[in-house]
C-alpha cells in the first residue's frame, strides 16, 4: 500500500505538462491532501441518485470503494418500479428475466455474471465470482447454481407490471427502440409506447474512497424482449465497465452492442491516461461509435461516464436525455451531459 501511495503522491505533486485544448486537465495539479479523504460516487441515470445514497453510507465511514458500489447498485436491483435493472426488469421475448452484472476493484480484480435468472442481486453474485473463484465470468445455469451454493435464494423476478408489458408486446412483437426509455419508465411509471420495445438500460457506478482507491459496478436486466441468451456490454469488463487505479474508471449505458464494438470503457480510461479530461474522453468514445456507423448512431442512445484519479468527472452521449448523479462531500446533484445530437 505504501508503494501505491508513493506513486500517487509523485504523480499528483510532480510537474504537469501544459498543453492547450480540452484533452489536458486545466488548472494546477492537486496535492495529496486534496485527493485523499475526499470520496466521491457517480452513477448513471436518475435512479442513480438513490443508489448513490447507499454507496455514500459506506464511503463516508471510510469504507472501500468496491464495497460502496456493490451496496449502491443493490438498491435499484431490488426496486420493482425500475424496469431497467434487477427485480421487475422487463423480460426477454420468452418472458424470462435474465440479468447481467460486473464489478471491479482497485487491484484489477473483477467478477461478472451473464444471463443469470431468479436471483435478486446479480452484482453480489459477481462480487463472489471475483472474491471466491479463479474465474472472471460465470453464465447462465452455472451462475445460478453458484449463487444457490453461496446462500442466495431463488426468486421470481417477473413482476405483474413487467409481465403485463411483455404480454402486450407479444401482440405485435415489434422491435422499435425508444431512446432514453430508462428515465421515461422510471419517472412516469407507465408505458409511453404500449406494445413497443423497452430499450431500457443499466446502472453503472464509479467511486473513489477516502484512501484514493477506485471501485466500479454495472448491473442490468438487459434489452427488453431480446432473444433469450443475449448479453450486452454491461457485464463485459472493458466494455460496460473498466477500472484502473492509476488512472480512473469509466462505465457505459445504452445499446450495448455498439459499446462492445469499441471496447468503450477501456478506451475511455486509456484516453484519460493520455491526458484527456473525463468529458473529452467520453466524447471521443461517442464519436468512435458515430464513425463506425453514422446512420445507426442517429437512431440509438449510448452514453459514457468517467471519473479520473483527481476526482474529476464527466460524461457525453449520442442523444439528449441522458443524466447522471454525483455525491461527494460538497454536493448531491444530478447532471445532464452534452450530446452530439
């Protein structure tokens, strides 16, 4: 630990290159004292505000960032009104609720579960994969059996509301993604487009604890009415989430297939390593998606959220409507990032 702290101190009090443009951090380099003992947690979408409360309870007591993010995202996982994550999540086209989640700590340890059914808290199963196995990913029935063996209970995650929406969808079985459906469903508690696809999403959470260490988590019920077995970016380390304790962390939200194609979260962390600010790195990630398929990019939503070693945060998205929540010693606030369109 002393070597990590020495590295951090050398990094933050040493001289910094002065360059123009948005790629480089503005202002003086922060001191060790300014960085340590200033925990922060940020998370995607409006429901991230409630999730941050759970994470902050741990951070303000000096707890580890990885423990904080696990506790934080468990809140939307258990919220039946949130049809984007966990319990109450909209099912696949066969009516089965399948969950994906991953978690990563300051030592590059990571765990992930994919296509997990009947377990309320996939993030905690992913944590056990990280802590108790030599593996990174468990999927499907294997992940389910692992959860049962570690004390988790089998539960029905399909709420009456989500089952009703699925049966309505079956009348036409149309696949028509709606941008930013996650906030529409969570805020309005109603279907803005009966029978239409719920292109709902994830909660991605990033945190720095009082020791200056990172943790990140991402959890989702995936794209509604997907083909059974479909997995998006959320449980993919490097796509939906990445943590590098020397540099920062990033997470993604939106159409996962597009995030996977550019390995989004890892890309953003590497851009921050090169000197990009969190916002500029997220913007570059979004522009990579546009460059790959300009026509499709106009019809979908993808957003990135990032946090660097100095506690600076930022986000960028394709379409207007994305939001993220921030909690630290100074503020508890919602932000609306810039968008391309």
